[in-house]
């Protein structure tokens, strides 16, 4: 049981693989995103055109979105400026409080919300402690500080043997995992 708190429910190569269609297939109506190294590298202050297009596609599909970040207010506010999403900064993940605030803000059932992040000991644990599923993505920046290198070392057992979903196989694998025949 305890091990399950550290095990992602699904694994995607990047956030762009988590399409509106994939979310619909999962019954997801709300997504709580981490920012740093999940959506953007640390040094990117504002969303790129590609990121803006991605969020627009989710918004157009009726998906509710929010950010939960351990980063400081100015970083999160600046990144969110043009997006206008609900956010919680200095969230203290793995505390589930920030994730719970987002679920409450969405007005959705926990079963309709997932969290997306790149870290087991913060993002995954916060999501599971809040009672929602967690989708891990590969970190954007593979070279990190010594602190993160050590954390990634200890995360290996939890991400080892994950079935990483990529644009070519995501829908087929999601349907298969839900017991649906691939079309």
C-alpha cells in the first residue's frame, strides 16, 4: 500500500502527449500541473507559443486546469500571466493541500482530476495523498543540480519498468488498459 503512493498511475513522455482525447479517454475533466521541469525548463519565464497552444487545446476541450508549484509567487504568477489559470505557489509538496485547493476550485469529483508532474517525492506523493491519480512525465532538463540528481537516483525504483506513453501509442494503450478494443 505504501509503495503505491510513490508509484505513478501512468507515464507520458511529455505533457504534449497528454492530449484532450487522452484525457477524455481517461474520464478526466481537470488537470493539476506542476510547472518547473514538467511544462517548462526552469529558465523559461513565460509560456512559449507551443505551450500556449497546448493549454488552448485543453481549454477548448473543456478541461479545467491549474498549477501547483513549490516555487515562489513571482515565478508562478509570471508564468501564468497570459494563461489566467488558478494556481497555488509555495505549495509545500508533498503536502496535498495545494492539490486539494485546485480540486475544490474545479468543483469536480476527485475521480475526474489528475495531477501531472516530473517528480515522485513531491508531485506524485502530493497527488496520491490528495486522493487523485498521478501522471508522470519525463523531466525536461536531464542535467540538474546535485540535490535533484540524488532525488532522481532514489526515484529510479518507482519509475523503472513504467510503460512510457508516446504520441504513437498513447490512445491504443489507454483503450487497452480500460479494456476497450483498439479501433
